[in-house]
């Protein structure tokens, strides 16, 4: 078991107060100002909160998380995303596969 495994529940991660506090839309907008991006890897994707916003903005989205429950949740919110169980230290994608690596 990974020492950073989150077990607090999906609803808690997606609570409106938390979404507002994280300023999800603003963070994504700032990320997209940097360049013309087509794809993003969300490391520690959780329930897919940030990945979902990237997807809404037209990016191809992938994500990793150590918690298999979070992978299931992310796939539920972003069915066309590529989500895999993995640590940040051992990403299951070749180098240079994404325009942006996001670690929220």
C-alpha cells in the first residue's frame, strides 16, 4: 500500500467548497496560457477534477493515481480519458508523450 493513498471518498474531493477553494477553472486557464496544448497527463488524478476541466477544454487527457478507486472514479467522469494505476515515480507512458504534465 502506498503511504499517500487517499481514502476520504469521491464526494469529498468534488465538494463545491473544495472546487471553489482550488480555483479549478482558473488553474486550468493559467496552464493553457503557456502554449498550444493538445494533451495532458494528470499525475495524482484523484477523482479527475482537474482532468475533467482539461477535457472540457478539448485536450486529450490521461492520468495516474496509486488508488484504484480513484482510477474508476476518473473514468466515470472522463470516459474517453486514459487512466492507469501508477506512482509518479514509475509513469506507464513513454517520455515526451504529453504536451503538459500536471501535478495538482
